[in-house]
């Protein structure tokens, strides 16, 4: 096979990469998973754990891979994608409905989703179970416990011949301006003959926590499971105001069972696991105490933090996806050979790795873009820059295109950091939480390079180091916004774009300190 045919095969493979883990088969997910450092060791521990990461960092892939590679044959997993749980998902974000109704719907939907997954596992285990009847009884117990979840207040139900007011054993989650959680015993009273119903007081979600815990624990036991893994994906798709109530459900019904391990995939700045109450009480999960939150995929693959590690990861990522494609060549039998055939030189591949900013899904999308631009040719630096600019314009900038506040903030950051400070990165006070900065980070327009660093000018003050997206920089440098005569070196002779995206120089970064009052209107600070 001629080299040109091999190259075209590589480009076709790049253009056909699966970009989203949820659409890939288990076989493809297993074949294309790339471990980095202690990542899999951390996620496969029996600790209950929150795994953070922005979109595209591989959270779903990690959970799906964990599901296929459980540590023991006596272990199984329940995978829940919270975007597709329940048939009434639109209710969760419907602000016209009461918070109690939205939280109730969410909790019941999640419980039913877990129940259905466990039912599937139970049916598969019936033939080999020593006592199948015990399995069906435990499934019934769980269904009955879930059916007792209800929204209650001070309710008086009156029917012909008598008036009844009843409550069962369980716990109440009070929802509203002053949320709380209480455990109550049952009571029942009877009086006169009337026909009416009244509801007064604050509505609460009533759950039979004891019944749910007992049913879950019993089911795990009769199934003979050493461990049941509950893998919860897309946590941050749930409205922020509802998240603590779902977290509280997990704390009270799942976490007490030592044979169950919970893993939650979430986006840091779009997650809220707790509502604090007076006297140390709270609703939800206390990070670090109830559940660990020590894994952030955004920290693993930033090129400037560890160039060799990042380059090796993305080299392996492209190779494994190539090997799972339909365009293989016998000449390409290693990751190194793939890069040698696909790129003009290794520094160009390093430029590709810098351009993806540590985000695996962006790497797969950018691979498609560069293959399209270079089709039939080896990939040059000009292809990488042009593709990065297109990907920024089509995907990342689209998030802020219709958001005037975000667009204005980005322009101010660009003007101040690149225009005035001659840098691509800047320091922002760690103690200042600015929602607009978080949104630019979530959109992958800003990236965290390092956290909690100091500046010589202000000893004792800690900063987070942000850098402007590679594609954003290339887009800006080719417009009227570009600072004149800044970074004019080129990687490839004959490039028609005499622009090199600057590597991060910490001397210039430490001079580029931004504070909220420098980039926001006075009224917003």
C-alpha cells in the first residue's frame, strides 16, 4: 500500500472517530480507554467518590470503563445517566412548579431507575440463585418502599363516616426557604363525619428511609454480591437547587450500606451537594466527610503541567481510536508510527496536543478538523491552527455568542492579558469566585493551568492561573483585536500564518494579575 493511501486511510479514520462515550459500544469503550497516572486506581477504589471534570474530559468514558472492568466477579454496577432518568425530566427545571413537586418527581424517578436496573440484575441471577423467592421478595420490598415516597404537609383527609389523619414511619425533607430534615414516628387519629380535604403548613417530601435501606441491603445480600457499584453520570444536568435533595437521598439510603459504592460524575462549578442548616445540620452530602471529591479530570492532562505525560496520553488516544476504526494499515502498528505518518514532524503533534488543552473530546474533534483540512497531506502547524480556530468559533464561542456579559468579559480579559500584559495566561485571586469566569471555564474558553500559586508582588495572596484557549488566541490574533508584532515565529517554513501561539512563560504570567474590579463594572464588583 502506498504512503499516500496509508495517509488517506489515517485521515478517514480521524474523521470517523466516535466523539461521545455514551454512543459507543462497550467493546469500543474498552478498546479506546487510555489510563493516565493513577486515574483508574483512584476511580476503582471502594470509596464513595465525586469525580469532577468539564464537558469532554472523559467522565462518562471512565464510568463506562469501570463498569466493564469491575475488580471482582462477585461485583456488578448500576449506571444512571441523569439526563435520561424518568419520563418527566422537563418537570425538574420548570420554575412554575413548586420546588417540592420538582424534588419529589426527581427522587421518585431516580429510585425507580435504580429499581429497574436492579430488577434486570435480579432476573439474570434467578437461575443460579439458591432461593429465587428471596430475590423476588426483596424486589417487592424495594418497590413498596419507593411507593411510599410522597409530598405531605399538615394534611387532614375526611371521608364519610369518619375523619382520618395518618403518618407512617420515615423521614421528612422540608423544602422551601428554610429547608430541613426530620425523622418522625407514626400516628393516627379519628373523629366526626365530614367530606372535605385541607392542606396547611409547609410541604415536605416524606420518605421511608428505613424501608429503602432494608430493601436495598437485603437485595444485595440475596444476590450474593460482594459489592454493588452505583455509577451516576451527568449530575450537573439536574437543576442546582434540586441537587442537595438528591444528594440527601443517597446519604440516607445508599451510603449506609457498606456493600454499595457510589461514584458521581459532575462539573465542579455547576454542582451543589449541600444546604447548610443551623447548629451544624445539613441536607445533602458533605464533601470530604460523607463522600470524597479528590478526583478532577481537568488536572490530569494540561500540556504545560506535564508535557511528556500529556503528549503520550493523546498519542495513545489517537492510536487506540485508529485501531478501532475500519481504515487500518499494516504499516501502522504503534502510536509512534501513527504520529510519524500523520504529522509533518513531532513538534507539530505537540502543537496539536497544546491546542486541545487537555480535553480528550476536543482532541477527537480537532483530529477530524485537521484531517479534513490536510486530507491527502501530512498535517502541518498551519492545519492545526486553522482547525483550532474553526473549532473555537463553531463550538466554544457559540456558547457566549448570545451572552453579552460573557462576550464583554472575554474581550476585557483578552485586551488586558494579551494586549497589555503580553501573555496568554493570567492570575486571578483564588478567594474571588466570579460566576462569569466559571462560565468561561466551563465553556473551555479559559483553562486552569495551576491553582493556589503566589505572586512576588503580594506575598501571602493566593491565585489560580488561567490561560486563554488556544483556538481563541488564534482567532483573536487573526483579527483587528490582535496586538501588533506579538509572537511572530512560525513552526513550518512556508506557513501563510506567521503566528505561533506562545508557550506559557511564568515570568510574564506572574505579571498578569487580574482582579474582579479590573474586568467588571463597579456596580458588579
